[in-house]
């Protein structure tokens, strides 16, 4: 274990977490109006209807797979499934979700580049975000497909290196040696992930923190047709705004 490993896997994670938390608080306090995806659906919706769900659902599966692989110890999953079975499921589902996410973001970039008004609304910050996001996705797929062997040919299981290191960060006792023993594919993928996480508060990705989950629990909104509207008061007035500066313009029943 050298000084570079200590900086990358023992110090940098907490720096990134600090930037994420402090940057998000700063953005919420000083730029609530800009806390948005800056939707461009009005400019083009045909391609967006396909690309956006593909990207978001694929990314959701990818994130859930990351959390399960990083947070659940290998000893626990070994009680219910073999290592071969776990690897087959993780490889299959992870590859499909990763490719779907990559295709979705590719279509979104194509749409943004080929639709004039959408392209004109693209900022330098957006372009940087797309580069880092695509790089993180591609490197994740590369790590999934090729990161199971070290350069010397030895078998590598990320749940015995990366996962142990990740869980050690949560108790503020970073196991730098565990992460240092991982393959270069996972290391580069994680570093790109750090860059993406640090960028979140300063890009449109910040909207992920305002997912409208309350919609799942809010009361139903009741819509009624005009035929179901309550009867007008007996004096002929229909409830509404009182006219100002006009004469004899009150609405009456037909």
C-alpha cells in the first residue's frame, strides 16, 4: 500500500462525499430556480418517449445492482445462491441494464445534437456531464465483462475487494488494501464514478434528489365534468371572480 492508494481510496471518497453534500446544500440555497432538468420535450417528443424511459429504467436497475453487490456481504448471498449462479445473474442482468442505459443516453445525445432548439439550449456544463456519464457507463460495462481477472491471470471477485472497501467507508475505517487489490477496470470505473458524483450538485443531475415519490402517497385528484358542476346560486350568479371595472358582465345561468 502506497501513498497514492491512501489518497485515492482512503481520502478521496470522503472529499467527494463532502463536495456532494455541501454542493447540494449550496445549490438548493442559491439556485432553486435552476434545480431542474430544463425539459426540452416541447421541442421534440417522439425520440424522447423512447430514449428517456430506456435510460432512466436502465440506470435504476444498474444502481440497484450496485447497491446489492456493494452492501450485501458475499457470505450472506452464499447461503442462498452459489457463486456461479450469482455471477451469472449479475453478469446477465448487469450487461442488459448497462447496454440499455448506454443506448438510452446515446439516443438522448443524438436527439440533443440533431434537434436545433435542443442543441441551442445545451450548455458546456451539459456537455461535460454527458462525457463523464457516458464514460462511467462504458467503464462499468468493461469492468463487468473483463474485470474478473487480474493482470497476472488470477481470478478476481469484486465482492472480496471493492465491496469490502465500500462497506469500510461507511464506518469510517477505509480498507485501502482491499481496494488496492482490485483490478484496474474497477479502479478506473470508480474514479470516473467519483467525478460524476462530484458533478451532480452543479449539473442538471441534481434533479435526481427531487424525485416526486410523494405522488405515490398523495390523495386522488378528482376531476368532474361540467355536467356534474354544482348548481348556481339562486340569485343567478356563478361562483367565480367578481368583475372589476365592468358593468352588466356577470355570468348567469343559461
